[in-house]
C-alpha cells in the first residue's frame, strides 16, 4: 500500500473557522484488502480471562478496545481492557487480582511509522478489577481525551493530564458507577457544552449467584444463559461542568427500564437536535431511549419497532451501531445476536418508526449460524456507500459438544451493501477473514492516517489483531475532525452532512461510541468514490449552530472549529 505524505498548513475561512490539512496523492483504483500486521506493528496484547472450571459468566463477556489520540499528536493510539486473576472458588469477598502484568489493561502509543510502543506503566492505566470495556471523550473540555473503563463491580475515570499520563479521578468526580458494567459512552444529552456519560449494566449477577448450568455428563458445565438472572437498569451521569458528575439515572427516567445491556450507540433518530440512545439487550427487549429535551428520556423501542424481531421475539443483542446506512438522513440500527438467531437490521422510516429489514437485506441469511460482538457501519472502500464489519464468536467455549453444527471460534465478516442488500465479500477481502477468533471488542479508525479505516479486534483469552486497510484510500475521501467552542470540545454529537459535486448526499455523526465494549475514532470519514469535488460540508453542532464549509479540498484531514457565532 502506498503511504501518504503528510503536509500541514492552515487555511482561514472568512475568519469563522480554520482547516488543518494533510495531503494524499491519489492512487489508482485497486481492490481493498485487510492485512494482518499485528506482528510487525508491535501491537501485541494477550487478553486473559482467567477461565475457571466454575464457568463464571464474566469470563466469556470481556474485553473491549479503544482508539484515541491520548497525546494529541494527530495519530490514534490503542487501549485494551483486560480481565483479572480468578480462583475456581472465587467469592464476592475475594479481590479481583490485577497485580501481575499479564492482567494489566494496556495502552500502546502510535509511533507514526506503523509501529506501537507499550506505555501502560508511564501512563498509569494498568487498571483495577475485572475489566470489561472503555469509553473515550474530553469530559473536562481541556483539549485532552479522557478515558472511562468499565469492569465487573466498579469503574475508573481517568483524566488525561496532557503530559502522557492519566490520573484516577473517579472519587473526585463523584462518578460512582457500580454493578456489572459493560459498554459506556460519552455524549452531551442536554446540549450544555460538556459531555455526560451513559453506562450499560448487564444484569444482577455475582459470584455467589453463579449457579451450575449445563450437565454433569461428558458435555460438561457451561456458561449460564442470561435468563437465569434478573435484569437491571442502566446508568446516566450528567456532567456538572466543574469536573464532577451527578447521577441522573432516576431524574432522566433511564432507571425505569431494566434490561440486560451490552452494546451502546447514540444518534438523533428523529432529527430534533437531541441525541437518542440505542441499547442492545441480551435475550431481552432492545431499548431505544428517545431524548425529550427536558432532561428526560422515554423508552420507545416497542413503539418504534426496534424492541423485537418482526415476529415479536427477543434476541441476544450484543454489539450495535446507530448510523445512516442508506444516507436518507435518518440513522438506522444494526445489532448482532447469537447463533441460530440473526443479526438485526432496523431501517429508520423517517417518521419515528423502524422496519425490521434483516431478512430482505440478506443479513439474516448471512449471519444465521454466527454470534456477533464488535461491529461497525462504515465505508471500508471509500466508494461512498456504507458497509458492515462483524467480529464473531460463540459465547459458549464448548458449544460444539451440544450443537455440533456451531463453532466457538468463528471468522470475522465483511459485508458490502449493494442496493438494499448485503453481500458477503469476506473471502475476497484478505486472508484474515479465513482466521477463526474468539472475538469480543472491536475498534475502528485510521491508525496510519492514510485515509481509510483500520480495525483492531480484541479476542477473549487470546491475542488481539490489528488488521490494516490496504487500498481503501485509492478512492477519494475526506476526514473531518471537529473542535467545539460553545459545543463540547470534541464536537461529539455533531451531525455532518456532505454534498458532492454530483449532488449525492451523505450523512454521519461525530461519536466515539459503537461496537461492543469499545470506543472508535472520533473523526468523521466520508468516502467519495471517483468523485473529485465536494460542494459543501454542513455541520449541525450540538449548540444548535449550523455551519457550512464550501468547496473543501478532498483526500485531506480537515480540522473544523465551531464558528464564533456559536461561541458568543
């Protein structure tokens, strides 16, 4: 793959905003392939779940991965969440031991040359407890991306000190998130200019409640189905703007809905200027929290048509994304499920209702025997159309014993959207799609700054993989990095509309929350295909300001600051 040569300069746009650009010479059209470059990159992380004969359910649900530019050098770094040492007779009184390096969470700094360096100790993010997932966002608006890590039983909020290290400010921030915490995400639900935090909780489970599941014969003990445990509410924390949070779970009415939550994503599904929340629940009704704009949410999943399959059944929702697949201006929802079910695709009808499009889109047929976790709706080949990557693995590590037609280790999938249907193009997209993994978290972003989306997959009790996109940037593209003024510093929640010279329109959202237990590149990417002119980019900031950038150059990263009109 041809690497881009970076050159930076600043363009003033009528004194309202500035653009920082980096150029990339256009390449000839070529097939796009994902290449496993883990070994040569130095991004070596081995996840440890400390599996025991007791089959504690947390062992098979961990771990997440995040992409963030923690040192503000313009290059994405990678953070992995790890488990902890467990005993076969672990009790709730026993510590979740993370003292030895093999169980540390890990932070890798991007060296700008395709390699990474482990900076965990220097950064002070080894962690504590049995880790699950990670969320990223600049909660204190100081220009540095902060880190929130979920675990079974507790959480940690790391404030980015801006000097290559983080400080644990969980107690000082008054952010007391407890329970079995899974996915989390920063978003500004009240549009007041600072990031709030939504935290998913799985269910009411502890070591004492770990009942025997499976059988005592040769098939052996298995991880228990979530039906054996009671649901629990998710958590919402409002940012006070002074470095502290207040628990708004009850006042927002988020706490009125109990479920078994794993995946999380945000979008403005009805285009009213307020971010809504999609939550994937395991073998339970799926949640869609409509933001009413007065600090209160209403759960409308059943009313909107996203609560169940089209025949009224629950499914094992795990990973999810909330993005506009067909660029009609209304975000859709895709959620992974367990084998013998089908991954769900809910198409937004534009009238606060959704249609279950799983079967008509071929997604059901393709995924019927798979179990999915980390995933993302994105344009892998920059042709201007949204595609799907799915990281897969069964939850039961001994599933072959009871269901020989299924497998614990499964291949990842790359699906291309053609018309209204998905096509499995995995076999033609790289040898990596022939590998079988116990995948869980997956993060997406441009790790080598060449204009296409790379992927890092974290595998349960196994090595992580960095699969680099080779060839995606041969089509034209634009990457947008937002800087809020009146809005939150990172512009999270901004809706971005791109209009090409041909008149074709694309829609995207600035967010770091999608997939499963994971955090993604906060930059907004658009593939342009062979088109060589962008008419304009329209940004609707969380502050309510609408900002236009006319005739931006292509094959560039653009830093766009919220205009002064929004900051006054």
